[in-house]
C-alpha cells in the first residue's frame, strides 16, 4: 500500500528548519566535513538536521564568499582540494582518522551531465579520485556523495562502475540510487545520483530515504513574499514563478513565463534579471 504524504505549510516548514540550522550545536552533535562545498546547499541541510560542520572545502571565490556571508564562523579551506592532505584536515578539525561521522561531497559533474557535452575525458571527471583519497585517509563512519543522473546513462556507465568499485575498495558498503529533490521539500525538479557508503566494520547496510513531500509549486514556496518588502524581488518575477507547476521547470517553460510577465521580446534582458 502506498504511503500517503501529508500536505505541509512550506514557508512555515522552511522557517522552522532555518531556526534548527542556526541554533548552537550540542556537544555530542554528529560531525560532517563538506568537500566540494559550493555555496553551501548540502552543508545547510546538515546543519538543519543537527550536524556540526567542521570544515568546508571549496576553491571557487564566489562560492567561498557566499559561504562566509551565510556561515561566518565556519572553517573553510579556500583552495584546490588536491593540495590539502588528510593530516592537515585532521589538524584543522581536531579529529583522529575514523572519528568523523560523515564525509559529504559532490565532485564536479560537468563531464557527465546530459546538459553538457558529456566528454568522457573531461579533466573535471578525475576530481572524484581526490574525494576517494580523502575518504580513505579520514575513514568516516559514513560518506554521502552526489552526482548527476547522466553518470548512469550511455558511455558514462563505465565511469559509474569504476566509481562504485573504488568506493567499495575503500572499505565501505555502498548503495547508489537516483533521487529527485522535489520529493524532499525542495521546490525544484532535480534528479541526482546519491551514493551512500557505510564503513564495513559498523555492520550496517546503506539505505536511501523514501519520498517525504509532494512536489512543491513556486506558488507555495514564495507565495507569501511581498515585493514591497523585498526591493530586489520584482513583481514580474514573482508572477512568473507563481505560474509554474511543481517540478515543471524546463528552460523553455521558464523563459515563456518570464517573457509573459516581463514583457521583453528576447532572452537577453531576462538573463540580467535580479534572480
């Protein structure tokens, strides 16, 4: 029998989760290190569920600036992940190998993505090996790794199989499954391949969560915003977003919605909108 997923008050839910993200951590809070941290999306999710993020690793200047603005007390390694070694990470976090609860990371996926050229030899594909290097040195209890759905399509399946072998050879029981963020309180259709690994000595089988929410429309997500209170959130953009159905965020549909309410004949001005 299919489990019924209840309706939620999304703005209230988001406010509740944000409050959970900013409260002081408990002394025994589970720990996480965020590799390829980007602007902090996954990191914020961990904070919302009670984790203590010990370190974020990111090389992109804009992403690091975003991290520092949102999380000024967060320790950040701003640089090439290939240039930080395990001993440095242990010194920065005060951990011993094997003590970390979760190593999280999303190695760059441009070479695998169906939105790109799907270049088998894209240099960015090799950054996965840096993640494995840290995994083997830190030996966290669990790792979570994200990548695009294109990794299990066509010729890229060869890389997927290699990844799976490398992760298992690092001493972990590993499971990989495609999940879509729109079933987990995110107002966006975003299918991603999620690898979950549990260290073999713990004797626990990795598993993936079942859907937790119905798709959330932009109307539900931002319908309570008042343009007069947000000078950088123009009325036309709100109206465009409110007309989009949950999960239906194709570039063509977004462009048509924006053009309808912006009144511009082309996409060049849309690209400069305050989003």
